[in-house]
């Protein structure tokens, strides 16, 4: 049996093809009266006609989907945010189109253009920015183009002018962690930081360093190692610290997956955590429950961040910022000294 077409429905209802399309698919600028629409829908039901999703999107100008851009879906940080985005999108009757840049900032712009062509209703972009004015300008231009075409945008990261953003208070959270570690007896600190130009890493390092300076326990020369913002980056950073023989009592890795890598590097070098060196992270990703010793970290409500970003992207009104504070969570990886 051949598939029923919209033309079949139009003939059955005794209306033009254009009228049948407007009744079933909707329209951005023309409407159909209730009685005529019911007649078309009744004809469609009799013929078992199924609307074409792409045709509906073209007629309405937008699909019932939301685009989500993350840096690495394998990273539990982004998985948790994606869970929040998905939860909020489903509550709004939307599906989620997920894209992952694999930590390549240039791919963000490509994905924005792809999602624009797919006519998603909104885009949520997650992940820290780089200190790259040209790249940031390109992303802003792509997002502004999407907005000009009728879409809406929200970010989970550093703010971009004219766009709603969920901002994690990275500097303050790292400062609170430094003050806590100092308060339980630590005096010699080191940091496994991310790339020098990574703004989230920079904020967390700056907050940690400034708090230690205020406490009279500044970071020593050679006590900061820059590496990838990943588990392997944490491994390499800790290995470098151990080669330098910097002698820290505690190492702060600027995110949890880096802290996991740092702990693995210490173990492989025969260095005990926390007996020989303590380790702390940032984010409180869900997989930490399987790490031994349990990791001290700064908890960020990541699922809530995803929900808030989606609500900002779909909500009315002017662009705004929502700030999320971190909470120091003390576990076995940093016992009191």
C-alpha cells in the first residue's frame, strides 16, 4: 500500500494543499479557522495520515528540539549538565540534539551553524571559554545569527554579552577550598592547573592562589603545573610535580577528572594518597563515589546548572546571569594534619 500524502488529505477534506498544510503543520504567518482545521484533521485521521516532522518544522520555523553543545560527553561534568538539560527540555516538550566538540573550540561555531540549519528552538552551550578573542568573537557572531533567526541561547560558562548564562563561581569556590585546607593544617600547596588560556582553570587557580596569599602561605615557585583539562592532563601534571620534587603536602587539581588522574599518577609512582600527599578537586562529579580514598572537592550543582540553562534559553525576558556557588565537601583524601 502506498503512503498517504498531504495531497490525499486535502482532497478528502475538500480544501487546497496549502490549507491542509497550515491546518496540520501550522504556519508562522497564516492561520486556519477552527472548523476548517477540524475538518482537515478528521480527514487525516480517516486516511491514517502521519505528519512529516520536517514539513512541520519548515512551516512553523522551528522544530521541537533543543541543541546542546558540550566539550566532552565522556566527562561526568558534562554528562551531569546534559542530564539537567534533558530533564528541563522534556518538561517543555522538547527533545535534545547533543553535540560534543572534543575540546576543540573551533567546532563550537560549526555546531551552532549545524543546529541553526536543523531549526532547533534553542541552543545551550556548556564549557569554559579560552582566552581567545578571535574565537570568542566567532562564537558570539554565530550565536547572534541564530538569535536573529528567531532562536534563543543560554550558556553554562563565562558570560557572553547579550546572552543568558549560568555562571559557576569558580574563583570563590577555589578560595573557600584553600581556606579550608589551611584551616586543617596544610601549609605546602601545589596546583595541577589546566591550560594557561583556559578561563575556568585560570579563575580556579587565581582564587586558590589569592586565598593562600592572604593566609600567608603562598604557592612556592614550581608549585603550579599547567596541563590538559582532562584526566590524562591531571596524570601528567602530577607526574611532573613529582619529578620536580616540589614536596607539597596537598595538591589541588582544578577539576575532579584531573584529580582522579593525579591520584593515579601518585599511585603509579609509589606515592600514597593521602599518607604522602593529599589531593583535592573541584566539581563533585558523580563518579567520585567509586574513588578510593574519597576525594575532597568543591561541589557544584551540575544537574541544576543544566536545568537553569535550559529554562533561561526557553524563558521570556532580557538576557540575565544566574550564579551558582560551590560548596567545599571534605572527604578522606585530605585528612587534618
